């Protein structure tokens, strides 16, 4: 799965393994659980097949895609591996690629009260080492985005405050470990989530300088994974002063919920 020289392999593996727990009997999502949610969110959970399925404690996702650092730069192919946990919130995200034949990899870690983004060239030479309050807020937005896109059953959460805007959109405020972020969620006519927009994420290329711009993800082409519908195509964009900048495109290859063994 990982290049043998990667310094991030052990970090990713150990952080995931210490959070994985033996499988237990999980309670299921019921209609009663959805009763307090806004209509568009209820429709979304029905659309994705959450009702009658076990509540989600974690998920593992694998994907491919492309990434670019600036509007004028070339696209680079990427491969990604991710685990997210919800009982003890954490997001662990490993990425690898190459540029001009030179490999690089990165590791995002979010553990609720701490967040980092590290990127190494040739597996050993750091080029980005980001952390601090702005990174925590940014990764809280990302964590919430993943809940909405990849694990909608987790939206039954007392830490989310909802407000209906119209029949196809809602505003949400999500709080975790004293950090509060907000987002707009937009839905299609069939109940599917199509776009997530937040003003609470920071853009950084080097981990030293940060700029706060509107950030959004757009998703499409829902497919069935063991009875749960998940979008397999997505892209992430910044709204810069010069216009919209799409910097990442993703394709989901596989997703597994409530796993107890590292894969």
C-alpha cells in the first residue's frame, strides 16, 4: 500500500491502529433519530440509505485523483488513504504522488484538539509542516465535510446546529472541542448532497502563511457500497479574489464502515 521508504507510513499506521477497536454490536439509525433534523437533511439520510443501518463509528476510504498548487500549475496524479473516527474524533489522511519523477507524500492528522499537515519530498525532506489554531479550524471544516459527504449517518449529532434556508439548502454550525465552524449544504431534487460551502477554512501552501477564503466541495455520481449511497466523484475549490480555483479532484475507489482491522 505504501512506499517502503515513507517516513509517514508508520505514523499513519500506528495512529489508525491505536483507534481501531474489536467489532461490537452497533445500534442502528431509526426514523426517530431523524425526527429533529431539517427536511433536506432527513431526505438526504433517506436517499443514502442510512435508516436501518448501523450507526457509524469509523470509516476507511481509498481514492485517486489529481491536485495542483496554484491556478497556473499543472495537475499531478495522487493516491489517497483515509481513516476517520467519530466516537473519539480523528481524521488521518495519507497522500502520495510524484513531481518530475521525484516522489512526495503527505500526512494530514486531526485529533480534535490538534491538527497538522506535513509534506515530504523524496520521503525524507520536509517542504510543509503546518499546525496551530488556523490548521485546527481548517481541519474541523474538513472533518465536518467528510461527515456530510462520506458518512451522512453521523449527522445525527448534538454538536450540529441546523437551520433550514429553503427546500434544497440548509445552514449548519458544527462544534468540536471548543472550535465552531459553519457551512451551507446544497441538495438536489432527489435528496442527494451536491455542494458544501464554508468560509471557515484557511488556505496555505507552505504551512507558514495562511489566507481565509471561501472553500467548497462539489460531489456527484452516487454509488452503492454495501447498501449505503456515497458520491464517488468530487472536487475542492477556493474562491480567490481573482475567481474560483479548483485545486483537487477526487475519485472514490472503496469505502468501508465500522472496521476493526487495519487495511
